[in-house]
C-alpha cells in the first residue's frame, strides 16, 4: 500500500492499519489549519480492539495544489519530511510527535501522521500575542537552536540547503520579482513607509543572506503565530517545518518578535524577550554569545519577515483568500516597522 496519500479519501481504515501497525476499524476526518502549501485533517480513529494502546486521534498532512504548484515548493516537502525523519529527535524543541513520515520518489507528494495537540489552540497572526506568550515562544526557540549550535554535521544534510553565493543570488532574484508583485497586489493597503522599507529590504537581500554566517544552527524559517499551538499551560508547540534550514538562528527570533507582537508591545518588551532567548541558550550550553551580539543578530533577523512574506504570498499552493492576504500584510507591516525602529537597514 502506498505510504504517500494525496487525498483524504485515501486515508482509509485499511491504510491506517498498515501505517500504524494496529487494526483500525473506522476513521472520520475534519479539516484543520490554514496551511499555504499543504492540507491537514484531524482523524478520529476507532480501533478493532477498543482497549488498544493507540492514539484516539491524529493529524494527517499531505501536499496540496496541482503538479506545477507542487514543483515550485517541492523543497518544502523535502524539508518537512527531512526534519521529522532526521532532525526532530536531535533537538529539544516542542513539536508534535510524528508516527508516520513519507516522501514520494519525485518529491511532489508527502504524508505525515502527527500527534493531535488538542486542546492546544493555534496562534492567530492577525491578533498578535502578548509578551508573556512571546516569552514561551522564544524559550522554545532556544530549545531548537542550542542543541545544534554551530554543529558542522548540519552542513552535510543536503535538504537543509546552506546559503552559498550562488543560492543567495538566485533567491535575491526571486525576492525582487516577488516584491514587485507583492507591492502591486497590495498597493491600496500598504502604507508608503512600509512600501519604501520593503523595496529597501529587497535591495539588500543578497547581502543579508550572506551576512554573519556564524553562529549557525537549525532554523525553523517560518516561526510565526500561525505555526504555533498554545496549550492551556506551558510553552507553545512549533508546527510546519517546510522552511527548515541551517543558518543564523536569530533569524527565527527576529521574524517571530518582529511579526507576532503588536508594534507598541514589541517596542516595550523586545529587549527583555531577547534576553530571555539568550538565557535559554546559555542554560543549554551556549555561553560564548553576548547579549549585545544577540541583539544585533536579532536586528538583522528582522529581514526574515518581509523575505518570507513576499515569497510566501507568491508561492502558496492554496487559493488566495482574504484571510491569507491579511496575514501576509500583517507580517510585512509589523516587520517593516521593527526594521525602521531598530535601524536594521544600517547593518547592511
């Protein structure tokens, strides 16, 4: 039986039985999440043996879009399956347990069976979060970054695609095209200041991608509220590893703080939150990283906001929607404000 499925209709009791190694009698599914390059469903599972030691529910995730759209984002499929298969067990980050992970031979399809995190609730990018919620999120980033801090073994994993000069040039070209399209699509919604900042970032993306190659670690790449689940107690849990790579870890920090907090809250709390992150690294053995260096790296990491937003809005395999447009706009407007507030453009 194929380990990769492309539709929820293929997630049958027989398929689950083979993937889980325990007899499934029935399954029902409901869509969850708003992923831009994949589809997810919560599965409620009944087993032949009612007393079976097996999860009553799971989340299945598989590819979305037509073949052309999938080819544009096939690296994302490699990234996410690679993370769960090869990397999740090597870091301390809070993330769902994976019970099945498969990638098609052509990398145009994938399937994940993941722990159902109910009753945790997803963050909402448009709403933002409180500084206290942000504190838990940056603690989880330290759990991700510290275990593989400056680990040369990461550079040997081809799916992580470290940034070379040639790759930086290629990505800079994509960003220029995407920025032009983004500015045109949202011309009526973007403030002139944000538009100017967006174009200034575009002019510097090539240099930014190659700036400060150390320290490096495993980087989530799209660590934003919509990709976090907040449980009733404890720190948030990170989802959606399609953009995982190796690079400057403070890109995750700058991206998250620059986009998750309403601007006044970010201005008031960011220094304390950067210190919380640095303290989390130190507690896990990263002790040669000063607060000043960390804060400068955080400033540089703010570029991740417009970088991901303009590329993501143009490569999403799902249909364009009002909610998705509003999400991309919030990423840009908040991160552009942070770039201006902290004079991040001066770093390049």
